[in-house]
C-alpha cells in the first residue's frame, strides 16, 4: 500500500545520514521507524489507559505487601 508523507528538512537529513553510512535505502529506515514506533505508541497508549483507570479508581492497585502475601513470597 503506497503512502506518501512530507518530511521536514531536519528529518530528511537525519534519515540520509544512516543511509550514507550503511548503503541501506530510505524505505528501509522508514519501515524500521514505523514498525518500532507503532510498538512504542501501543505501549504508550496502553499505559495511559491504565493510568486513567488507576486515577479514577476503576483499576485495582495492590501494595507490595499484598502481592507478596498473595504469591507467598
């Protein structure tokens, strides 16, 4: 699925540097950035959801003592 995006001059320069050092394509680095970035974004938004539930009291929170007791540590 072809997709077009506009990059800032700074971003272009940052992508061009590893291209010139490794000989890999711009597409390679953009794919890497997107794939790794999606994982980071998923983690970020999942963490925000949990934090919101903790702050609103809808997510259970356990003390270290409670966890140790439950696990019999």
